[in-house]
C-alpha cells in the first residue's frame, strides 16, 4: 500500500479548471445554498419532505457557484421577501414546491416567459441542475429556493402574493403510518390559501392513485378552494405541464397520473 500523504498528486488535465483546496469541514459552496437555512429558529414539526444526498456533478457545482448568489434564495424565515425585487419585475409569480431535477420547471418557464417561477426544493443536485438549465436557456424568470416551503409560505411571503401554486409528484409516503407526512393536508391548504390571490390556480399531480384520491377529498372539502372540473373529479393534464421523461416511462408501464386543478375562491370577507 502506498503512502497517500507522500504520493505525488495526479497532475491536472490541460484545460481543467483549477479549484482551490477546501479545508475539512468547510462548505463546498460558501456562497451557495445552506445545509439548514432556517436552523433552529422554528419549531420542529413533521416534515413532508425527505432530504436527499447525492453526488453533485461538475456542471451542477459550477452553476451553484456562479448563479446561486444571483438566482438563489435560502429559506431562513428571517425576512419577508418582495417578489418584484426578487425577480426584478412585477409579473405574476407561481410557487412550485418540489421540482426534482428541474427539467419540467425549465420547460414551463421557457413556454411562459411572462410568468415568474419560484421553485423550491431541498435537493442540491437538482438546484444546481435547474440553475444550469435556466442559464443555458436564457430563462430570467426562474428563482431557486432552498429549504422548507412551509416556512417560506408562513414567514416570508405576504398575503395574496402568489398567482399560482404547483405541487407535482410529491412524496406519497405510501405507508399508512407516514400519511401524516403528506404535504396536501387541510392545514397546508389553509396556509397556502392566505398567500394565493383570489382566482389563483392550485395544480397538483401524482402517479400514486391512493394519494390522488386523498388530494381530491381534501381539496374538495376545503372551503378556500373549488374544483375547476364541472364533474368535481380529476383534470386532464394541461398543456403547460410538460410530460417528463420519468412520467412517460411510468405511463408506458401502465401507471396512472392524475392532475388536480383547483382555484382559490374569493376571500370570505370579499363575498
């Protein structure tokens, strides 16, 4: 066995970027997304998401280093954000909770450049991937949030600040003892309703049929939302939600994907 401390380092390949050495324990992206932006400022509660740790590619790391200071938002719960300041304009803002690797988000942003998308996730590779897609596509209407969407809604957004909310393929938490972790619950809808403008669209999609049925039941029963479908059921996939590669693979295997399109009803005091 060779002594790695005394072995010569492998010389860099010509053209490779030279990166400074990182001290042990130092953050990989000093100006990038923080590991736990809200820290211990807020009560611990049942989380609807499971943080995932996976390898960040060189391209994703580059996007995080270059673009996070410009297009990233750590959800720390310590300030109220102004969407017009965040995006540099006063166009409509849609919040997307959980965007995976960001391919669908980037396609929706490209297809509707007059709508701003605040996309929130806790997956660092996905954050880097979406930033890279936005950069390569010239998409200035995307901002990437890092952290807990509940804290964002409750602490950092003003009432009536959102023109839409998208929740695509959230974790179904299939085991019965974990159902309480599912995001689409009455308490979440009550909070979301305070941040959505009257008439704003709440769009959910899932390929887990029992969760789809629960979503439909919970949304139908909630007084702040009404189904856009006259029959009170699921909706056809709207053209603005692209069919992702993974969704297509699931459909090929016989999976059923259900879309739910509900509108925020006028505030009770508005009649």
